[in-house]
């Protein structure tokens, strides 16, 4: 038998320098891996922090911005709890200063680094009174203590205001919501004539005519509803419409029970109206149940933000 025929010589061991090189590369890769894991990512929360145990009841679903739905925030369990504190009892006609806290189901505080910026802000508050006639869109700011947010607004009616939080966690990348109530007491001074209850799809104010026109009537529950929001200057001429939170308009829908809301954005891309004289923006929403709904439009005309209410009726499917 020749040397080449010996079994032990068929695969001679690699040179010692190859083993050393392999060990050095492996050690370097492991060091990089553990170093990357220790680097700050901006958030200490992960996807599982925003899940609800199915045994605790129906869980709120993450929102798909491409197909906006009416979110029944009150009827479902959110993986986030929200608490509100004010320096004193909220009073109609007086500006209140509040502190807001968001926490996961396990008690972890949700700080600014845990939320994505959506429409120029990390956190949106949609505030509505019991009659659906006083609506505010508020942007809280990070507080001094980690996990706290400060906010302020002036309620113009008496009763239990409902506050919905609209935000997107970094860990999920999908919209999520929470809600809490804020009772408002009568003030020492009258706040003036309260705003009338929204009762139609045409509003005229401040020299402009606003219309909310459905693509089809009647509006049906559980089916996509297309809405055209139109603005026209009553004296003619262009409408100096400007973007508000990176959109030409925002629509927010509430039901009479204030069980939830839908936050809508124009279907058209961009921040320039196709027709400056008569801008038209189209929206779509699916409303699960029949009933009376109020839709508030938020726009910016010549640098001034304006809120315009509309009323719609959604009918049952027979």
C-alpha cells in the first residue's frame, strides 16, 4: 500500500493557521453580535408588550391606515392603559393643564422614544364632549418625568369629556389607541352660547361653504363609505388651504355613544389641492353599525386652523 492509499492520509488536517483564523473570525462575529444587542434602539418595548391575553376579552386590533375602520375603543380591551391628571377640577370655559400617562399591560411606561412620529406628532389626543358639539385635537408634549405627557385645552361645555389617544408604537409600526374620561364642571362665568349640535352635511361660516358629500346614499353599515369634502369661498376666488399635520384635511368620526372613532386622511397624495378655487378631498371609511355619527373636519385656511362638524346617518343592511 502506498502512502496515498492510507485512509488516514486521505484528508490531511488543515494547517494550524486556518484553525486560528476561523477561531478569530468566530470570536469577532460574536463580539459584534453582543455589542449590537447592547446598543440603544430608541425603545425598550417590543411587539409582545402590545398584545392582550385573549382570556381577558376581545382585544383591540392594530389599525391599517390603507383601510381605515371605526375603532370601538371602549368596547374592546387595549394593551395600553391611559390615565389623566389635572391640577384642579376641570371647569368649562377655563384652560386646564393635564398630565397623561400611557402604560403597557405589564406596567411599562410608554415614553416618546417608544412612539413613531405620525402626521408630525408622536401622540394625538381626540377630545369630544357628550353632545359631540365640542371637539379638540390636542398634541401632548413629553413631561419632566419619564413616561409622562403634558397637555392643555379649554372645554366649552359641561359633562364628561372623552379623550382618545391615537399613537403608533415603534415596536409594531401599526396604529394603536386608548381612551379615558375627563369630567368638566360648570364654571363661575358663563362660557357663552354653546355650539349647536351638528345636524347636516353643509356648513357655512367665516365666508366659506363646507360640504361633505357621500358617493352613494343611503350609507350602509359594514360597507366602505366614500366621502368628498368640498370647500368654496362664498365670495368667489381661491381658498388659501394649507397643510395641517402633513395633510390637506383630517376627518374624525364619532358615534353618539362615543364608543370609539375613525381618524381619516385624504386618499389623494400630496399637500396641494388639485383645484385651489374649489378644493375637493376624498376619504373612505367603514362603519360597522348603523346609527347617528358626527364627522369633524380639521383644516388650515390662511394659517388659521378650523374645525367643521357634519352629521351623517348610517343605515342597516336589509
